[in-house]
C-alpha cells in the first residue's frame, strides 16, 4: 500500500528490513548500540562488523553512556543492501504514562532529521519499540506514520520515499489501517 504526502511516497511492505535497497534503513537499537535481538541483531548480523565498529566510535566519541531514548545516529550499512543505518532508541512501554508516545515520535522525527542532514532520500523503518520493548502496535502505527508525514510536509524536496517494513501480516494490517485514515494534515 502506498500514500503520497507532499510529493513523498509512504509505502508499506511486509518483509525483512535487511533486504531493503534504500539509502538508509532504521535500526530499532538499544542504547548500547552493540547489537541485540530482533531487528537490531538482524541488522548487525547481515551488515557485518563495519556497523559494530562505527557504533563503537559513536559510543566512544559522542555517547559514552549510550544513545538516549528518542535520539538517532547514522553509520555505514556495511554489507547490507542499504548504504547507511540510522540507529534510534525507542521507548520501553510502561503503560503509557512515562511519555512513551512522545519518545516514540522523537525516535521517528530524529531519524528523519538524520536522513535529511545526510542527504538520504529513501528510508526504511521497522515498527520501532513494538517488539521486545512492548509498545502496542495499534498505538505506535499512527505515531510512526504521522511523524514521518510531518517530516515529509516540512521537507518535501528532501525525501523521495519512506517505507515501513512490517515483519508479520498482522503488523502490516495494523499499519495499513492507520495509513488508510492518515489525513494530509495529520502529524
């Protein structure tokens, strides 16, 4: 399913984000940036040691205590089809009363800003925080789509396509429904 917002294509794809040949894929990382489970582990395994080495430099030079929740950084894509990886830390779900919604929006917003600053015109996102971090996907999907749509409206000349790569058919369906009701003015 696709939708155009201010000339930028938003596309939903069911599949594996490590197969995406785009300028950048987004990694739903943990704050340590050293790999982990889920999407993070898959990206590090497929991308090879170049990603880990770049993350070690970021930890040493920029974030010695770990990447804060909602922030984003860019590394090489290593052996991935994507040229770059944007690493972001989404919030752990604690029931919704610890600014999880705002932090999730920050993760998407800051990832888009990193893409803009690095001239990355095609970006693929996973469903950040909806796996082991436990963020309910029915609440996450409108935040993800609305925040990316807002970035597309602000910088329509910067992006060509933003993909949301959903691993399961159920996740794809939740995002399909959310994209279907996304209005041009939603943010």
